[in-house]
C-alpha cells in the first residue's frame, strides 16, 4: 500500500493528474486505494489482537461483502422478492424522510421497479415486435441500435459526441455489460437480462430474468404519463448513455411505423449539475458524500441553510461546496434575519400605536421604485431558466437598500410592502417550512422568541432599557430613581404556563440583583454590569439575544442565531489569542531579563580561554594564542550586549 500511495500521491492529495478538475476515474482510484488500505489495517489489527478495532465493520465491509456474495449469493431464493424489497423499502423511507427534512414537496406518484415486472416484460416485447430488439441464447434481450437508425431514427441525440465512448457505455450498463459475442454491436444495450442464481428475477417469454437499467424508467414513465412527456430531469452524468438509451427504447416502443418521422417521447430535458466537494462530484460510488440526515443531525446544516446554498447556484451548473460559498450562504441568511427582525418590530409598533413614520415621502417613493424593480427583475430571472442565483442577489440588494436608509424616514406601509414581497419569495423558495407564497405573515420561522417567553422578556427588556438609559446619563442613577423606574412593577402573567418557569425566575433574579445594590457612587456602574450580565450570560444561555442599539432605541429581543454564536466564538478566539500573545511577550521579556543574570564580567571566564583583560574579555585562547582582531571584535560586541542585559536584570531585582 505504501508504494500505491507514493505512485498515486497526486490523486490522494485531491489534485488532478492533468489540468482542470479531478476526473471520476481519478476519484475512484483514490477511493479504491483508501478502501484497501483501511481494510488491510483492520484485518492486521484483528490478526495482532490489537485493541484498535473501532469501526471494524465499516472498514472491511467493502472488501468482505462482495467476497461473501461471491461465495453464497447464488444460494438466495431470488424469486422471493421480499429479500430485496425489505432493504429497498428501508432506504425508500429514509429517502422520503430526508426530502421532508429538506422541506421538499411529496411526489404525486411513486413507482417501484419491483412492482413493474409484468409491465416491463410487455414493454420489451413490443420493442422486439417492432423489430428494434433481439434475443441472445442466454435469454437476454438487447436493443438494436443499427435497426433503430435504419428506420430513420436518431440515436444519442442528447450527447452525440459520446456515442462511441466505450467507458461511458460500460458504466451505463454496469454489471449488464459483460461481454457477449452474440451482441450485434458493442453499443447495443440490455433491455432484459437473464438472471444468474441469487439475482432477483421475473418470468418472461425469454426465461427468468431482470430488467435492464434503462428500460425500467421508460416502462414506468410511459405507464403514468403516456406517449409523450413535457419535462424529464436528471443529473448531467445521466445524459449519455442512460437518457439517450431511454429515449431510443421509448421511441422504439411508441413508434408508429406508418409515419416516417421519429416519435418524440420527451419535449424538454433538464440536466442538473453536480454537487461537488474538493473538485469531485459528491457520489455514493466515490464514497465522498455526507448524508442529509447526518448533516442535519450533527447541526452542520439546517434545512434552510442547505436550500440557500443550492439557490445560490444555478441548477444546471452544479455547485462546488467551498468555505467562501458557505460564508456567502450564512451571510445571506443573516442579512434576511436582521431585516425581518426590524420589519416585525415596525409592524408591532404600528399595532401598538407607537410608530412615528406613517406618511409617504421621497424615501418611500425611492424604496417603492426599488421594490418594483426587484419584482420585475425577479420575474425575468426566473423566466431565464430559473436563474435563482440572480434572484438571491436581487433580494439581498433590496434589503441593502432598505438598511442603508434612515429608518425614521420610512413609512410603515413601505416597510410592510417590502417585507411581504421578500417573505413571499422565501416562501416560494421553500425557505419557510410549509408557508405558502401568499401568506401575509412577515418573516420566516426562527426570528421570534418563544411565545411563552414574551410576557416575561419584553417587560424585562423595557425595564433594562430604562435602567441603562438613566445609568449612562452624566448624572447617573440614584437609589430613588431606581425605585421610580419601577424595578418592582413588572406586570407578569397571573397564571404561569408550563415551560415559563425559567423566564419568570430570570425576571425575579434580575429584580433582586438591582434591589440589592447599595446607593453609592458606583451605583450606575453596578447597574450597567448587571444589565450586561443579563444580556451576555443569562439570556444568552436561554437562546435569547438583546441587541442594544444607538440612541434611545429599545433593545431588540431576538433569538440567538448560528451566525451570532459563530460571531461570539470568533470574538472569544480573538480574545484568547490576544491573551496568549500577551503571555508570550511576557515570557520572552522574562527570559530576556533572566538571561541577564550572568554578569558580563564573568561570562567568558571558562576553559575556552586562558587570559582575560580587566573587564573579563578574553585576550588569549585555551592554547595561549593571542585573539585575532576579528575574534576580539566579536567578543567585545557580545560582552557589551550582555552588559546591558545584566544591568537590566540588576535594576529589576532592585525594584
């Protein structure tokens, strides 16, 4: 394995052998080397009775399972499809759960190839009847590309440049591509394959067998959608041979020989780009993937965060997950969080009658034009091949325009109009749970504190605002003023709801803390420290953040977001590095001072020299030879340097 790692070092370091990105074959080479390496280490740990057998099954399964299948696979009763469907049903359920976790709509219809055996047989029979398929002696049936093209049909219409790519053809057929001398052409692909012992099988006129890879899609789609499909989608890697073969066999099935023109089975293909990591597409076969459920359960991502990431890219271009893209997605989400916080606050002020800006002015007219332009540009972007990345930029630009405007000049109606349009767009993009695009609620989930906390935290925040405002004035606070502000007058709910205890306790604790302060010169300072602790520790630990703002604006009560957590973590790391740097400087200074402990008069009195001048500088070496001028000059410089250090050390000790 060490030789393999040396030979394939470039590939193992996620670098392409040539220019451009890493190819699938290079990524597979890396995967196979790592698989064999992990398995060999695991087997070695077993043979040496080592305790390091963590993840043993995971490390050897890719070697062991194919081997066990080669030994015992043919002993399975393949006619009992439950053996296979039990596993596929498990992963189907997990797939549907993952889709729901990502807030994807459920499909209208679900088809399963294991339930379509008879229909697939009928589909293949008709293609053979139309003289576009032939049977081989082992009971397999292949599509006849030559006959298909001879009947004025085109093959490989999606990617004609790949039709002779043997590697793609082999990948497309997988285990069905075993060489047979009976195929009329190497490019002919299996419609029906005779089953080997242990493989799932269905009865057919050609004997027990199983569907080819491409035929199942054609049979199921034709059964549900008929002779023509408007839109067919899939990954770009499926264009050839999978989708080209689907097209050929479906058009061969639906072909009316009385017509000279080719039957068109699909009107539009939408081929999606890949999700890539470190230059390679994320793929189960390459084992470089993270499952949706793992990513969500670990907290690496949220459903909204993943959807934002995908929306920032174009569906057809693919997405390379990089640190910069992750930061861009987080920044976009936080920008909208902040906008929705402000918009909801404006809405709540209007409902309470405390809003000031209500009449339309020049600022409103400008923002109204910005909103109108954003609406028009969004429509055009979505009409341009669903250009979601452009729409995400349009939304961000509108929010920036709003944030750069003096809030006191913006009317409530303008704020609500912008907020409702942005809300309708995030709802349309599935970023707000099951909310519909016409939902009149402003914002998305996660921007509000728990409902049971509001009766406690809103009055508490107002009390804190009043205390901070007075404490920051020039004259500061007195004990009487604290009482006048109403520390004891918070009106809490008469009946406490389940789960509200911690909020009620927090209010009581803050009140007790303020009441316990003595009337002294430091009263204002003490009050501000308690207010800061409430914000930075007690509420933060409950997942609530008080965002203090300039002027006399009240603090914004909002949930702690992932971005706020990261910002605090970054700040703490900067502080840690600052302290660490200070300690390092102090250690270096102390070491420098300690170095001065040795007197300059004694530093050279060693066996290296045999004679010294009155200042302790050597004049002869150990053999009694006179010092050279260059050597004497260097020793003098060292002596003068040590003299300064020793004088500093002496001075520090006296101090």
